[in-house]
C-alpha cells in the first residue's frame, strides 16, 4: 500500500474513533460494617461451696437454687448475668454459650435469653441459638446457670474456676 493510502486509512480511523467517544463518570458505592456486639459479664455465676470428690456435681436452676453435691445455704451463690449490647433492632443473631473447662472442674451452662423475639429459655450449652433482637431493644440479657462438676479431686478450701465463652454472631 502506498503512503497516500496509508494516510487516508489512518485519517478515517481517527475520524471514526473521535465520533465514537462517549462521556464516562466514576461513582462510589459505600457501606459501613456493623459494630461488633459488646458482651459484658455483669454478674459472674457462683455455685458456692461443693463436694471434693470426682463426680460431684452442683446443679443450679434459673432462680439460683442449687441441688446436688453443694451447700444450698452458701450466701455467695449467684445466677450469672451477661449483657450483649451494640445490637440492631430486628437483626438476627446467633448466641452460643460454650461449656467451660477448668483445671479440676467443668461448667456445663444452661441459659435464658431476655430481650429477644421468641426468647430462648433453658438453652443447652454449645448449641447456637438463633434469635431476633426485639423492636426497641438494643440489649439482650443472658441469665446463665447450669452444672458445675468435679473432674479431679478438689483440695478443701480452694476456689476453682472454669472459663467459658459466649459468642455472638450477626446472621
């Protein structure tokens, strides 16, 4: 192809590309991530005084009454109270209270959920409970109780603990 034809082809190509241009604008979409729930142990659960032998168990009900291998007259007995905050009204969340294991004892939690639609009563440990935050309610309160059992013989007069986790997940 000679030089004149090449120039004509280039000129036509540039004319075509100029006439095919369009306006383009860039916009931004945004989102803000949810704030993680706050979990506060307002009242630690206390089973009081219990037996020393392996297999001993102290069972607490949701009113703080204890039965089994424990002293029901102990003034330190307390049902646990955990508050979950930073929730969104009508949001769906999953709550799990895990079994707690200590050096010599195991805590198997049972709990009630207040401040939720279709509140869960007497939920067993280690099972996620799906609840909906009630309208106008930004907090959920867990009342926790359950069973403390002896895995290894206890020494008299020593306080023993079992750490457990509360997990809250937006669904």
